[in-house]
C-alpha cells in the first residue's frame, strides 16, 4: 500500500488488509538482511548496534565496545587497507563530510509523488508541521498508482528505515500497511524509492473521504516524518 487504501476488485471486498507487510529490508547496494546483521555484529559501536542485550551460550552478557560516530569509525582503521576496503564494501561510498560527527542519523524526506500511468505525476507538498490543510489529494477509483519519494541521509547510517500507513473512513480503521525500505549510508546524493503498485478500490462504498497517517521510522522507532492528512476516492481524478 502507498498513501491510500489497498487494491480491490469490487466494493464488497475493497482489499483492506489489517496486517499487510510488503518488501524486504535491503541495503543501498541491494544486499539482503545478511549484510545488516553482519555489520551489527562487527561494528557494534555504530548506530547499527543491537538494541537488546545479547548473551553467550552460558547466559552472560556480551560486552559491546564504546559508541563512535561514523566518521570516527571510518577513520579509526584508515591505515589498514584490507579493513578499509571491507568497510567500504559493506557501507558503500560514504562521504566523510556528510557523515557528520554525531551518533544519531538524520533522514529528510525531500519529496512525495503519486505516480499513475493514467496521469502526470502528482507532486504532494509536504508542510513543515506534517499536517496538510484540507484535502491533500484525490484518487480515481479503480486506478493503478504508486507512491514515489526521495530522501537524504546524513550524520550516520540509518538502519531499518520503514514506511507505515494507516487509513480510516468515518472513524473506522480500514487499512494498515508497512513496508521495510532498508539500511542506508549517509551521502550527498538523494535516495529514491518507489512503492509497489496498488489499485484503488471502486464502487459506491469505496468512494468518499478518508483520513490517514503515514510515518517514516527506523528500527529504533525514531520518527523522521509523520503526516496526518485527508484524501478522497472519486469517479475521476481531480481537475489539474
């Protein structure tokens, strides 16, 4: 699911799914969760450290090393060529100037757009307070669409970045979804992500006004953007 409700083939079953979860966590090189788990164990001093106590076979706590900023971590072994290459392969090309000297990563959502083969991209303005005034957008019933967004990561690695969305109609929750986006290194270039394509429900009972809440969170549940908004599903797209 993207910004609105899930796919459906008729008004009796509008595709609402309380616990749908799509996608898998990937890093910015397309590596699977194995890479994230590896860096969590090998570089426990970064923000990717495990958030729960780990125990050995006899139950004693493992001593984790001191936390360091990403810049400190990258510079710590810069004279060790093999270790430096391993880190670059694992983390990607990290710009030291953009890495910052703080432990906390920062993620800024730069743009949000609704993409549909039926119309030009609909760019959604993001208010500073995260609460668009009035109707934010209108979707055509039975139309294919997806959400595209771009974001920038600074200071440190952000682990387990995910997108969640909850939709209500007349005060009743009708849809809830989550998509894991992955783990991303800080860099000057922006990241772009396109959500899986969805189809809006159709029919008399699908049309009308909805309220929704979207969030971008990491694996520590730090929220980088929360948007509370309303949207409509109608017989046709809103006039441009």
